[in-house]
């Protein structure tokens, strides 16, 4: 009997945690960490309501695309608004 109650409580806690999702601050940190892992510099990420906005200046369109793809890959980010600019030649 105790095992069943413990199992049910464990499952209930797990479901509750999954339903809560990640906060915008958690998503922002995950996106920033992902950019660092991809060695993308010059990009600032702000997350509100699951939407990530990228700002800053990057070297070229390749880096711009890499930043966009990296942030989109973060679980919980619903969309990305890319407002980064490229450095003039």
C-alpha cells in the first residue's frame, strides 16, 4: 500500500513540475548559455512570454543565422525575434 501511495505522489509531483514549465528567466539563461556554447558573441537575449528577442551586432549573416538557430533550439522558446545587425564591411 505504501509503495502505491509513494508512486502516485511521485507521479503527481512530476506532472506538476512539467505543467509549470520554465520561467522566462530560465529560458533566457538557457539561451545565453547556448549562444556561449556555440561561440556566438555580441548577441543579447531577452525572453518575455517564451518569445526570445535577439539584439546586438554580429560579424556577418552566418553568425546571425547561427544565433537564431541556437536560440530556437532551446526547449520552451516559442519564437525568436531577431533584431541583430551585422557589422559594416
